[in-house]
């Protein structure tokens, strides 16, 4: 019995791959091998602004006067991404990170509300609750409104803003 085992290991060269076996399709390879797995995407570390942010909406914000409306708009989208909701409580602590003080917050929210970009629910001695509204831009990159009032729609869920832009319901 031990002589039979010795014979199996005596000819190991028959188990080695030859260069011709490697170049011949299907040779030296089991039939059910799977392709190597794709590397996983790197996880983003740190804080970031979650999108997509509709370009017509962002364009409308940039047309408002002053620095505060843009900073407040970015803070609103930042919180919306964190909370996974288009309705967020806008605290002074969040706005401090965007260098916006309390008074600038109120004036910027009024500007954003007048432009039809957000709806604000205010209560005395409470932080305002801001709802992001969808703004329809003109096809062909014409931007928003060229002097016209911005068309409004009902607020949409944050995740579906891209679907709404592409004509989905």
C-alpha cells in the first residue's frame, strides 16, 4: 500500500502547467471558475454634501443677492442628506459650520422662500423647519426663470429629486 502512494508522488511533473496549456483556451482551467471579484468602492470618510442637487435649483440660489442665501441653501441640503429627508430643522449650530449667524439665517430663509426654493414653517422660540421645493428649469440649459417667477411643485422626497427631473412621477 505504501508503494502505491509513493508512485502517485513520483511523477509530479505531470501536474504542472506548461506554457502551451496556459495559452490554449480552456486548457488547464476548470470549467466552473468565476471571474475575480471586483474591488469594492472606497467608502467616503468625513462629511460631504449629498446630492443630487438639481442644477436649476442651485442656479436660482446663486442669483439671490448676498452670501448668506447660498450658505443657508448648502446647509439645508447638507442636513437633508444627513437626515434623508427634504424637510429639516435648521439649527444655528449647523449654520455656524457654514459661517452664517442667526440674523443672516432669517434673512436668507426669507430670500429662499420668496424665490420659491423652500417652504419655511416658523414657531416662536423654535428653530425653523425648512422644506426643499422642486424647481423646474427650462430645457436646453436656459436656467431658471429669466425674470419670470419660479414654477413650484409640491415638495418631493429627497431621494427622488433626480427622478422628478427626468420626467418620472
